[in-house]
């Protein structure tokens, strides 16, 4: 083997490069892709484990597309009644829809069909879950702030479409469980005042269940919503590249740069590898963990309801709200208004959506913060926002409990009525308690950060004073840690406007400005601002001359553990 270094040959001078030069040049002359690719393929992306949540959603969607194509080869979207003669002997001779029969055939007669069905279903659940957790990460860290408000709205749209897409796919087998879910949605539609019955006839082609809902859901599931999802995902990624990815504060990271790895080759290789991790994880779940065994439920019959029926997890909060809402109905001029279905099943989810859409703009108005933000904000540094999100999560979780009140009652031998009243009261009480606790925790963590900056960290070195007292020596935080803890903006100040001008005339928009000032004060109530530069310099001087004993611990010393062993701080 020769030890001499081989000369590097540029790819454009190789045989393959020379052959490809013609077609590539032809395309570039007409599309101008070379300049765009050269600029964006070296785009830098930061690295942090929380950024993988969005990738999990993306790769789950890719798995959904791949497995969905396989399932469309054999699925028949028809409600025509046929007699079953397949491999599942308990159903032989039973009448059922073609949709249910074809789903049974995929499960029992198509090689690998059941595995593909289960991977597809698990991928759908993971897709919605990853989007939801990803958006929680965005909310907790303030990644939706200017200039990313449009991308936040796109994310809301993706989440809503993902939930609708999941429900449509969940309904396609036409089994008793999915039919019960369709009956539930039919009830929600009919509860809409004045137009509910017309909407039902429009959607189902007549009274429920009709004979067209499965074909219509199939077209929505495989064509309409996937096309919208693909378009919104593309727009989401383009805006991500245009605005550049947000990053956590740290040494060398500012609002004007991005510290990380380029798209090619590092980030693309890592993202490609992560796709196979997600795919492998979903394949393992599909092979080992059963989900939606439709043969256990039987074909749909409007006169039957499965005992203990539960929707997919992302619809559980709506189910819970409807189950625990009081039986409120009103009859006006022969019209029946079912508030017990309309308010929890239509109004409440709509309010959740509206709050999500409006939050970035309302927060910007309350805080008066019009600056661009490319550094993420630690949740503790936005106590009100963090507490509000936790309160919303508590309300969501309580409704979840309501959605499974019958299962909880039977499995834990509890009173169904007691669980119902717990959910009714807890929906209003637990979010308030969670808000207060979370805010106190955030403010406490802010004070702890300020204390670490001003008083240093505990080194584990115990000193004895001349009078016999003992104290622990503190050392200044490393500069990098100080920067990380202080890389946040001071809260903007908004003063209440004067009620009148200098001539005594009532100031225009006075009420709106007063409301903004009041909300601003409540939003930042209790917030601990970061120490000033003068405070930090004074603290460093104090630490450097602690009782006349300079802290000479060396740059590598980072304190000791509880057992006295030096550790990295």
C-alpha cells in the first residue's frame, strides 16, 4: 500500500461529473438553482435535544405517507353491504360494509397488512403528539415572537389538520368503535344552533349514518388534507430557513448569529439518521403493541354502542367536556338548543384555538415588545406565560380524566358521579392552583439565578473564621455561565397614560392605554430583573476579597460534591 498522498480531483473533472455537467447546466440556466443551493445548503442549524421534537413530527408524517400508500392498494372506501367470507372465521357469513371487509382482509389476508396498519396508526398518534409537544416547546421558550408569528399560525393550522386527518383515518374501517366516534361528531354538528341539521345533511348526505360518509372521508384523508399538510410543511420549512432557527443563549450566541452545524453534510446526515430511528421505533411499536383491533368490535351498527368506547387520545378532552357538562337545554319557539353538547363540544375547542392563534399578538401588545427575537427565552424568565401554559395543560388534563370517567370508575372501583364532580370542579380550580404554584417556582428560580450571579456558586470549601465560625467559600461563576444567565432583555416599561392632555381635554384611546398598562403590570408582577453590570462588578470585587482571603481556586476547579470529590460545575 502506497504511503504517498493521492491528489484530490474535483467532482466536475471526474468522468461522472463531466457527463452530468450538461444536464445540470441546462437545468441551472432555466431554473437558477445553483445560486439558491449554494446559499442555503450551507445554512447553519443550532443543536439541542428539544429541536428534535419538530423532526419527530416531520418523520412521522413521512412514515404516514409511506404506509398510507401501501394501505390504499387494498382498502375499498364503500359502504355497500357485502357478506364476509375471509380468513377470520367468527365473522364468516356476517353482513358488513365493503370498507370494513377490506380492512379485515388487510389485517388477515394481505402479507404484512396488519403490521402496516398498526405502524400507520401509531405514526398518526405520534404525529399529533409530536406536533403538540413541539408547539408547547415553542410557547414555553417564546419562539413564536417577532418575526415568527406567521410560522406559529402555520403550526396551529398543521396541528388542526393533523387532528382532522387522524379522525378521518380512524373512521375509515367502519367498525363499531369508529362508527361510535362518527355518531359523536354527528351530535356535535347537530348541536350547532339553527344550521346544525343542515350541516349534518350536507356532511353525511342525509341523516346519519347515510351511505356516502366513508367515501367522502377517504377523499379527505388521502387527497385533500395531505395536500394541505404538504403545502403548510413546505411553507413552515421555508420560513424556518428564511428567519433562521432560534437557539438557546450561550457563549458566542447572539440575536444576530446562529451557532451550530451546516445543512450539508452534518445536519442532513444527522436528520437522515434520525428518520430511520423514528421509522424503526414506529415499526417496533407496530410489531409488538396492538392498536385498534377492529375484529374485536365488529362492523358498525347504528343501534349498537361499544362498552367503554374511547376515542384516540387527541380527541379525549372534547369527549371529557361533553361527558361532564350539565344537562342544559333550551326550547324556544319549537327549536331545541342543546347547550350541553354545543358549549363543551364546539365552543370550548374553538376557544382553545382562538387563544392559540391570538396569543403572540396579545402578548406583544401587553408587553409592548416589538423587537425581533432569535434567542430562546428560558421558561422561568417569563413567569406569566409559563404559568398560563401550565394552567391550560391542567385544564386539558382534567378533561382527559372526564373522557375516561367510565373506565376509571370500573378499573379503580370509584364512583362515576364522584369522578364527574371532580372534573367539573377541577376544571376551574386546578388551573388556578397550577398557575399560582408555577409562577412562584419561576420567580424563585429567577431569584436563584440572580443570587448565583451576584454571590457565585458554592465551592464546597469550608472556611473557619478567627472567632470560630464556619462558612462556605463562594467563587464567581465562569464568564460563559454568567452570559447564559443574563442573556435576556430587561422588561420593557409601559406607564399608564394621562387621562387628559395639557388643555384638560380627555386623551384619545385613554381607556385602551390604561388597560394595556394594567395588563403589563400584572404580566410582569413579581418578575426579577437580571442584575446590572454595576451589580456584577461589585459582586466580583466582593468575592475576590472575601474576608481578606482571595479566592484562588484555579480555572479548572468547579467545586466539590457532597462526598468531597471535585466536580465539574
